[in-house]
């Protein structure tokens, strides 16, 4: 068996089946030094894979990690790459090495704190590579609207760990409500899909579902994750349920049968919710029957 050809075929099938990154739910981070795990991640259940050459890699090994990423992307692999923030020398090395690589799906810009940082990254990569801005600080949260409106901004993501380190906030739904809400509102203003939530360290399915529910209730539409076991739970938890779809279908059918006449002030919000559920069900190929 030609293992190289087999891998190429499986990559092509997986990419064809993958949910568009604009609506991706699970975003799996992979330490860029772990090159032997790249293929498994790309062929796994995550909607999007991020090779991490920022916080996951010690400064002394960033050059090596970057080489692994460039070699793999140039050899037929496809993934996003978390790059270093614009204030570092490593950022310049990252964008110079990655610009123009066909396997580069996009970049996740670490520690985004301004619209200028997003636009500078977008332009340095040639003006076509999407930039997901990872907001990880008090300043980033407060600048979220500008970041979401920046040239090249694709989605916003929340780095809850660094945010807690910066602010001293606890890791509770109440403490995280403000930054999550800021990113949700900013994404709406910027015309972006709802933001990507911070990772869940636990691999316990119940904990993952609970934390996904916290994010969904705030308007988050994706979630970062740290291993290949979490995406299947995240994908399920951040998709409309069969009950949601059944309600949406029923409401829209009733509304259409009534001649699309607004009966009271609750109809428009309910119609908007129903249409969003049906749209997301279509994205994720959830049966409407």
C-alpha cells in the first residue's frame, strides 16, 4: 500500500467533509513541536485544527516548531496556525515563514489588543489569509469592537486563561460573563460569526457540556479545545438539538401558514431565533425531518 497516497486521499475526504471555518464549533490546539500528531488531528473530529507555535512552545524552540509547521503545510497538510503576538520578534518570523503556504487555512493571532495588530498581520500575510483574533487581556476585551471591525478579522476567540491572569478573575460563569458578552457584541457589530470560547481543561464529558452550555447561552458559537477527545462533545453541545430544530420547523411552518402576519411583539424575536436554528442546522447537516 502506498501510505503517502492513502494519507493524501484521507486528507482530501476530511477537508471536503469539514464544516466551514466561519461556522466551526471545535477548534483543536496542537503543540507545534508534536509534529507526529498533526495528521491525526487533521483527520480527527475537530472542525478546525490550530498548530500552536505561541504559548505552547518555549522561546528556545520556536524556530524548530515553525520549521515543522512549514514543512507539514507544504507537504499537503491543512490547518490554522496560532502565531505570536505583534510585539515579538517571533511574529515577524511567523508571518514571513507562513505567507503564501497553500496549506495555511488561516492564523490565530495571539494576544490581540488592537485593530491595527489584526490588519498588520493580515497584510503581512498577503491580504488574503483570514485572521482569528485571540483576545486574552483586559485591554483586548475593551478594544474588541475595533478588533472585530479590523481589515482581515475573521472571528474573535477568547483566551480565558490569560484573561484571568491579567485581571485576577475567577474561572466561573459569572466572572467570565462580561468578557464573553463583550466578544459576542463586538462580533455582531463587526459582522462576524459568534466568537470562539476559551478551552475546557477537563476531558470529562459532563464538564465539557456544561461549559459549552455556558458559552452558548452567552452567544458563543465555537470553543477551543486541547485534545482529540473533546471535539465530538463540543460539536454536539454547540449545535442545535433535535428539539430546537423541531421547534424551529414548527414555528416557521405556523408563521408561514398564518400569512407571515405578526401577531404580537414576541413573533419577530422568535422568528429570528427559529431562522438562526435552521441555518445552523443546515451548516452542521442536522436533519430537519
